[in-house]
């Protein structure tokens, strides 16, 4: 059976998470995803926007990652796709005024294909004239446009509220990704099994933005219970993240990312109650590797032969814990020294999206590898998505 195909409609300054999380999560679940942008070709990039609430009357915006497109807008045939995903951010403000975009979206809706729309993406739906009589939600400032377009507005109780009306699935912000993804996969005919798992993330200030949010929300979308903890912090506290990107310099660039909310107290963690451990990369592993409580947690998971998935600089923590001797793994290339000196066999990440499984250990080099990283962890946990 051919894999399900989904089109992701992108634009400059779409919200950073709202482009990458569905793009990589759906691929990890076995769905083929094409990301396109009008006026751009496969291999071009879209700049993204990091939107966070930081005490002002509205969200703030900083520049996020560069999102690489993998298909060409002018070559799209909507009949070859099973669904359409519309990210939010600022991109929909101008995409809604492009006739070819509006026409494309209208074709998807009228053909009964599955549509997922989040945040400001509903501006495009309104411009296409396809929300009249439909029930939906969105980021609250989009409410007047949707009502004027004839939609039945649902006030979101929280920013993770999701509304399903036939083939239209809507949510107000990226906090709704897990439920939005779960409904979308179901609408595509997908069935999730083996997801009754409890997974722990070890977080820290300036962990890489994508490397925590993408796997965290992907696992939640599968129905897993996922906890995120950080030393010296409690549930409800946040960790600032770092946007690491490849922009032509000798090493990656760094920009401020989102604030990631923790879900549990570090001091209350009972490692025996979790089925797997995930270690994001970024800059946090440099100092987390000096924390004896973190080291003890990592040793428990490795010695218990529970699945451990670590990406990018996260392997600095594994090396400091002394659990890599005799193992085969990869990491961000700059961490090769840590890996080799710890007694591991180095596996070259070529391409940078390459991930490897050695026993209970999954390792990846950087966030472009998330689809492999997540799918390999799913395999260790016995989680499957079938269509």
C-alpha cells in the first residue's frame, strides 16, 4: 500500500514550531510530507518566526530556523495528496492574497481531503471561502475574520483546544499539536498501537528548540505520557531554548527560541516508573553532564536496558555517565571527541539526518534527523502507526 501523502503549505515567517513539528512528526509516523511555498522551489528555504507570550498584550516575535522546502509549489497536483496542513504565524497574512494559494486550498477542501489548520492559518481558509457553516477555532485574534466568513466560532478553552468538523481539524496554537496530529492521523486512516508508554525528557536551559519540542509533541501525539524535567526546576517552570541553524558559517548559529514548559518536578522523579529516556541536544548538555543527579538518572536507564534516545550534544551526558564504552553511536560531529574518548565506536552521520540504533540506544546528530530518531525510538518501544 502506498504511503499517505500530505502537503504542508509554507511561507516566510510561518511559526517555527508550526512548520517543523507536523513536518517531522508525520514523517516519523510513516507519512510522506511535501513542504512547498509559492514562488519557491525544492531546496529553497523559508524563514520562520518564534512566537511566545512573554507578558505583553500580544506575543513577541524573533527569527527562528531556516525551513528547507522539499518540493516545488508550481509542480503540485492536489489530487496526489491525502491531506493538507496549514501552519500559522505571519505567513498566512500574505499567502491569503495569492490566487494560486487560495485556489489550491479550495480544491483540497471541495475534494473532501483532510485539512489541519492552526493559529493564523485560518486566514487562508477564509480567503478561499470554505469556512461558511463550518465549526472551527483559531488563535483568538482571527475570530473576527472567521465570523465574517460565515464560520461557527468556538472559543478555545486553552491554547491546546482542538475542534473537529468533518474533514476540517483546527487548533489555536502550537500547544495543540499533539491532539491535532492525533486527529489528523486518524482522519488519514491511521491506527496507533503500543502507545501506553511513559517517557522522561531531561531538559536544561538553552537546549535546542526543535530537539525538545518535536520529539516531545510527537510522542504525546502517539498517546504516550511524556514528562519533561530540569534540575533545580519544578513543573510549570520554563527553560529558554536555543535555535541552532546552519547558515554558512564555520559552525552553527544561535538565536533565542521558545520557552519550554516543564511538566514535572526533577526532585520527584522516580526513574523506575518510566519506560524510556530522551536527551535533547543544544548547549544544556555541557552543564547537565556535570550534575550527579542527571548522571544517576542516565545510568539507571542504561543499566536497566530501557530505551534511551539522545541527539546532537546530548551524547556529552552519555559520555560523562560512562555508559558508551563498547557501544556504537553517532552525535553532532563536534562531539565526536567525547564519544571516542568514552570508548564508543563512532558512526559517521552521513548525511546529517542519519540516526542509529545499538541495542537500547538510539543516537542522532542533529534535528534534521528527527523522523529517523523518533521512528527508531518508536520501534524500541513497540509503538506502531499503521494505515
